[in-house]
């Protein structure tokens, strides 16, 4: 899945996974209040900064902090625009 | 559309899109309170910093944070002067 | 118009435009409270920093933030000494 | 022990040791309130930053600050994702 | 006029001008409360930092912020030790 | 004296000296409240950062600030893990 | 005068001058409350940082800020350990 939008520099667009209690790979999002990690799929990536190409690519499943990024809505679906540094890991 | 004004360094001038609920490409600006992303068109770009030329160019449709930039009014129309780093993505 | 004073490094001296509601080129200064952009003419420029020569030159009409710089008075006229980074654009 | 998850950049995933009063090597976790050091095992490591490969490797027993990292739960077990800089020492 | 004291690095010693309302070159110090620019003469300069030699030299008349530097008294006269970056311009 | 633990990067492990009023070399720890310097012996050192090898070595007697480092307890003895930058001098 | 102690990196040890009203060279310490400059003699110097050797040397008479450094007591005499950047000038 990819969308027709080009994030600038080190930004990526993530399609958040549905808010299921337990994902396919068994990851359970804990209920702690602050900075709850969440999971989603990369749908668009920037070109990176001058000397730091991005690591993640479209299609990667990633974990990120609860309050990472800014919400946008494209064709009725919610996405998050965030910096790659806000992503913790590729699942 | 372009205007006769030269932003310095990594600054750009943006003509904000009219405050429609749903844009042509289907982007709906969410109603969250803090840092609502907005959309506009680049009308002037700076020369970039020494070793970082700008990525956006005049005519690009862009998304940016709600409180990004400083408002100016040229010939009766409102514009925003902001740094390229305040721009999230090219639509 | 130029004055006999040499700003250091990346500083410039600006002669603020008279406080007219609408300037010749049609720029209307908005009435927002914080950081209202203002307009003036460069009357003296520094030599720049080691690897960053200045972009503006004496005679340039520029826009800058309302609270940018420090006021001085030379031969009865008010000027502002500010850093080039406080200047938004050349009109 | 290793898990199938790839931390980004300088991040690592740690499996915290059980909360025993005294570990095998004799380390007793003091009861001070702020920044109590804790012990765990590295189960996944990132690729490091451009010019700084990581020092720790999967299987290392490490000490880290009490509030370091973000908790995640994979297949029912708790892990911590943190930056290598949050790790004090290899035991 | 020079004094026998060697400021370190990018520091300079300034002999503040007498507190006259209007100086010879016509500069009137405005009465604004915060950061009123003041005028003085450089009496000693440091060797500069590794790759940034100082621009001002002994004998230069300079403008600086009201609260710049630290006061010292040498042989009964007041001086200010400040960093060159605290100096706005050479008059 | 050395211990079997490897601090990361620019960290060192210090065995604090007993809290005597006056040490062998005559150093008396003053009773000032904030940042009282203390004395100890280096028992383990990290490999340093990429381009900055550590200066202190195992066995060095050092002075450091009162609140430097994090306490750990190994085999019943208290140690401090701190960064070399927290160490003032080798006695 | 020198002491047998090796400051790390860019630190120096200063023996503060006695609290006389007027020193031999005529420097009078002003009575301002905040950051009163003081005078002392360098008794030990560090090796400097990687690419910045120290400027001051043992025996130099220096001026420094009132609250610079940390007090230590060696063989009954008070000294100050501070960074060279806390020293204003060599007298």
C-alpha cells in the first residue's frame, strides 16, 4: 500500500494499525499512560537528509511512540506524518 | 502563481488554501486542537542554506503545521513566510 | 542611503520604514499581536561569518519581525541593529 | 536468546532480568528512588548511526537506568526499547 | 589607550564612554529599559578562538548591549570584560 | 583493584574512598552544601568515544562532584558509574 | 608555586589571592553582587581538549568569576578547580 504524497527530508507517513488488543505477531500494546508504543505500516517516505538516507521503506511494519507525528486524513483514512527518528523498530 | 519577493536562506512563502472542509485531492483537515496541518501553495522560495538547497519549488502544494510561519499581506492577499523545515510533505 | 558604522559579523543595520498602513508595494502590516513583520531598508552590513557571507546588501528593502534587533539613534534618526537571520525576505 | 524485530539506528531491545534482590554475579540493586540501575539481556540491536556502530551485542548482560526506554510486549514477554547511550555497562 | 592585561580567547576589554547624552558622532543612547546599547573603546583584545581571529582591535569605538560583560576596576578606572559576540558594531 | 564489568563509551566505575575527614595526601573535603568534591579510585574504564580515548585508568585516585554518577552495588561494595567528564582531577 | 594534582582536560586549579581590597597591580574588586570577578594564581593545568591546548600556564595571575569552579582543600590551603573558559583574563 502506498499513497501519492511526498514527505520532506526525514519524514515518513504511517498508516496506523487498527486498534486491536493483540496483533498477528503477538505484540500487545501495554496500557501505560505516557508514550505508549504503537504499530503501523509505512506508506510514504521522504528522501532523507543530505548524508542520512532513510532506513525504513514503504510496506515496513513499524513501532512508534503514542504521541509521535501529526495526524492527517487522506481520502477518508487517517495517517500520521512523523520523522524517522520517532520510529523505534521494524517489526 | 508567483510573487515578487525573495525569502532569505531556507525560508519559503506559502499562499494558504481556502479554508474548505475537504480539498480536491480529498484531504480533510482534522479538528484536533494542537498543530493542525494545513495546505497551501508555494509562491516564493529562498536560495537555501550553504550546503542544503531547498526541496520545494514554486507551485508545489504542501502541508504544514497550523502555527507555522508569520503572516504577511501583499496586495490584499494573505501569505505565510516559514522555513522549509516547517513543511511536512508535498501533496 | 548608507551610514558610517560597521556592524560585526552577521549583523546589519536597518532604517525602519515610516509606520504607514499600506506601503508603496502594497504590503499591509497585519495587526496580529505577536511578531508582527515590519519593513525597512538596509543601511549597513557586517562582513558575515567565516564561511557565510551575508545575502542582503545596503539599499535592500527587507521584512523582519516586530521585536527583532536593538534600537540605536544616529544623528537623530532611529535604526535597528539585528542579525541577518532575523530578516525574513527581500521585498 | 534473540527476537525477530529490528531496532532502528542506535536503539537496542533489552529483556529485563527478573526482579531478584541479588543477581547471580552478586549485584544488588539499591533502593534509591531516582534512576535505579537495572539489569537485563540484549535481545536485538540496531545497525548504529552512520559513523558509530553499536558496542553491545545480542546476549550481553547490561546495566541501565530505571526509567530508560519504552516498554513493549512481544508474545507475552516484556521488553524495553532504548538507545545504547542509556546503557551504563556490560556486566 | 591600552592596558596591560590579556583577555582569554574571544574576550575583549572595553573602556565605557562617559555617560553623555549625545556623543561627538551624534549617537544618542535611547532610554528604552531592556538592553540599551552603549558605547566604549576597546583597550585590550584576546587572541581569538582557534579558527576565528577577532575583528575588533585596540582603539576601536564600539557599541554593545547595556548588560554585556563583567565590570572590573584597574587603577581606579572601570572597564568591562566581554566576548566579542556581545559587540554590535564598530562606530 | 579492578572489577569484572565493562563500562560503555566514556563511562568509568569509581570505588569511593571511605568517608574520612582528612585523606592520606591531606585533602580535606569541605563542608559546602552543593557539589562537594569527593575522592575515589578508578576500578573500571570504558573504551572512550570514537575520537576521544579516556585519560583516566584503573588505579587512578580521582576527585569528582558529590552528585556525580549512579550508585551500584557489586558483591556487597558500593561503586559509582559516571562519565569521565564528571571527574575533576587525578590526585 | 605548583601542586601535585593533575586536572583533567580543560580544567585548571587556581590558588585564590588573599581578599585584599586593592591588589599590587592596582586592581580593585568591585562590590557588585552578581558574578564579582576575582583574582588568583594558576597552580595546575590540564592537558587541554583534543584540539584546544590550554592558554594559561602555572604561575599566571588570572581573573575569574566569583562563582566559578569548585572549592577543594589541599594540605590546609583552599583552591578552586575550574574550566579555563571560566577565566576572563591574564593580569
